[in-house]
C-alpha cells in the first residue's frame, strides 16, 4: 500500500487509463501546461502531449459539448470543469444533451465520457464558488453521478468511470484534495452502485458522502466516547444508488441521519429520507434527520460560512437528537 | 466543377421527396397521428439536398429540430422517419425522439437537436474526434439564423478555428427566429460575416438554388477536408410555413412570401434540367409520382406499426445497467 493524496489518486487514475487506452484524452481550462488548478493533471501533458492533454478556452458549455462529439466518434473524453460552479454554465450541455441523447435517440448513441469537477465550500470562496449541487444531477436521469471521498475510492471509481460506456459526472471536493489515504500498488477498479460501510456501528446509521464523510467519521469518534456506536455509510455513487446497503443498515440501527454539504431544501438527503420511510416506516425508532447547508448563498465571512455549512458537530447533534 | 447529370436528377428527386414528405407529415399531424412540435422544411429543400450531396457517406451530419429533410438526404428510409413522427416502435428512434430528434448512426446522421445552438459544440467535438483519429472525414453542421446569436455558436467557432477542425457550419438563414426577424435580433444582417471575428472564411449562397448550394458546399467541404479549418456558409432561404405547426406566420407579409415562392428551388431546377436537356418532362413527372408513392407507403407503414411496448419506458437510458456482478 502506498499513501496518496486525493489529488494524486486522480492523477494516477488518469495516467493509468491514458496509458492503457489511447482513445482516452483530457481537456479543460489549465489542465495541460500547469497541470490543473488543483494539480490533478500534473505531468500528464509532458507524458502524453498537448493533443491528449489539451488546454481549452474558458467556455464550459463548449467543453462539455466537445466531449459529446468526440465520444460519438469513438474517443473516450475526460473533460475537466475547473469547478462545479462552472458546471452551471454548462447545464444545457449536461442536462439537455449528455443526459438525454441516448434515450431520445432510442439507444442509437452511446456516450462514454467523463466530466470531472471539484465542488465545495468551507474556505471563504463565497457565493459563486462554493456549490455542492450533486442533487441537481441526481434529479436528472441519464447521467451517472460519482462522488468519492477518499483517495482509494477516487482512484478505483475514476478508472471505472473512464471505462464506463455511459456518461459520468465525477464530482471531487476542493477541500479533500490534500487529504491522504492508502491506495494499493496493484490495479483495481471499484464498481458503481456499491456503498461502502466506512465504520460499522449498531446504534444509528449516518449516510454521508464527499466532504461530509470525514466529518461523519469525526462525529462518530466524538459519539463513541459517549457510548453511541455510529455506522457510517458512504454511497460513493449517487446514480446508481446502492439503496440496499443503506436500508439494511437502517433496518438494524432503526435510526438514520443523512449528511450532505449541499442545500437542505430538496437535497439528496430529502430523497434518501423519503426512501427510508417508504421502506422502513415501522422499523424506525425516530424521525430521519437531515444535516445540510443553510438555504442561503454561501456567505464569505468566516463565522457566517461556518454557520451555513454542516460539520461534525452538526452531525453529532443530529445523532444525539434521536438517540438520547 | 460541373455537377454530373445523374446527380442533378437525384437532387431533383431528393427535393421532391422532402417536400412530399413534409406535406404527408402535415396531413398526419392534422389527422392526429403526430403530436408535439413539428417544424416543416418546405421552401428550404435546396439547402439540405445540395449540401448533403457534397458529402461522403461517412461524413457526419448534425442538424436542428427542423431535421426531416436532412435525414432523408442522408438516405434514412422514409418509413422509419414517418414511423418516428407517428411515435411507433419501428421509428428511427423507436418512437422516443419524435420530429425534433431523428438519429441514424448507421448513416452518420448524428441527430436533430431542439435547443437552438446546443448542438454546435457537439459538432465541434465530432470534428475534434475526427482530427485526433486522423480520419478523412468532415462534419456538416446545420444551424438556423437564430443560433448565430447564442453563446455556444461563438464558443464553437472559436474552438473550431483555434484547432482548425474539419467542420462546415451551414447557417440556413430563413430570416426569422420564430417571429423575430434577423434584422431585429442580430447585429449583423449578414450572418456569414460573423465568421470574420474568428478568422474563418464566411460565404453567402443562394439557398433557393440547389446547384449554387452544392457548388458552395463542395468548396467548403474540400477546404475543411484538406485540414484548412472550419467554414461558415450562410444559405439564404425561406420557410413557406410557420415556424411550427401551431404558428400561422402572421408576422410575414403575403407579398414577401410570394416573392420567395417565385424562386422555389424545385420548379427552378426542373426548368434548368429541361432547358439543358438533362432530363425529360416524362422523367420529372415520373419522379413526382415516385415521391408521392414513397410517402404514401411511409404513412401506411407508420399507421400500421405498433406503438412502443410499455417495457420500452425504461430501456435505452444507459448502456450498462448492472453493477453488482
């Protein structure tokens, strides 16, 4: 096992897949010469050349459209959007085109493409640079939504995404890039639609992904000192969703908390809470709790931002609310 | 380069088929077989017929929501297209796309798209794929005049020139984006001049003259194919009907429409073929009978075809649906 940082796991996955399949190529804003704003593509232009690692103009809609067209010709494009905030500029391409084409063309086209983008707030980037909007895309049929939290999951799932015959939105997190984790030396791939129980526990199930996973694990440590054993589940992919692992955990613990960094109103947590009550209404000992961002644009001031975004303390409080 | 006689007769037959197909579709719509939005191509036939005749069979064609004629020109069987309009499982997209979303990958017709300009970055990406794969192909991307005011049009032009991609952008300027005239929506009335800002050759062509369209596209396709980069062509033409089936088109004067109809591309080519001895009146008459027969047969086929089965609702969303095995 080697210890890698999250961004290095991205780089390794890209490097290995590019070396394995010459149809794979990368493009986006500043991905080439400088190796990406978050260093994810460092060294790849030097290794694979400027045709396969291509700096593009700042034109997010066209970047996604390029991926679609290139995929139709038989390439396997990996487009980087510098941040998820810019995916909003490309919404028409992602929602109206990427996600609709295979179905509306009666299965006539396949789009093996990956759109990578880092999301998230927490470092005073204010309203237009702090989005966690995975719920928008989970609400859109036709695109896979992969959202890993650890270097191990990043590498295994990014390789699977690149080999997928379907379009994938691969959401990274800006504040996780420097986190470390063990990654095997040998090749491995992780399947879509398989949640990972990151910490087993008998008293309450916490479902958390992306940056909320380390926060949930922190909360679990805090609660363990008070004698509460939390089971932490990371779905890792939100489309497809491994509903079974979540439901069977809640069936055992009878209590559930869902933690997400995105907004609370109509968030992914709302969907998961609905599914849990649909299937397990009579098994629940307490109402399902949601921990999420305050429904305001992310503020700049440090204290306000901290109030707006959820953290380990909020998750612990939600657990305590239904376990005491 | 002169267009061979056989090709000219074929262009004539193609335009007749397009027009008769649209007339048949209008009947099917009036009879309640076809729903939703449907945009007819009547009046603009010279553009799709002429342009697509310039292409090799494996060049890509990408189109807007006004896409019936482009698929026909590519050779997609009319019965599969009519069945698509009727929402039947024998349709070219199994009844899931309808009028605005024809697709025939086997003929490199990669779709009709219903967000104005939204397909232009895809066209650019097709050309990027061609270039990266070192293939001898080009992309012919049709767009309307309205699309030239969209942001992605400009993003696409910029990238296409930046990397000298093999794509011909063919703007079918019919002078109206639904009801809004080009003069009230575009800083340039002459849309081909927008190419200048990107260092791309821009040309205007008479879109009511199929020979002129063919000649201009031959040149543009040759330019793109040899690696010189993109071209923007502006074919000036006129749709005789409203924007869609529900648009009576009251924003245009009868005098204006009459003026354009005098330049109708079908009788125009008929006259030229007769005068130049390329075809006889009997051949032209036979072509009309044949177009009528094909469309009638397509409508009967569509009507006879079954609707998609309920099981089809969840099919064709993803290629890979299993993840646990």
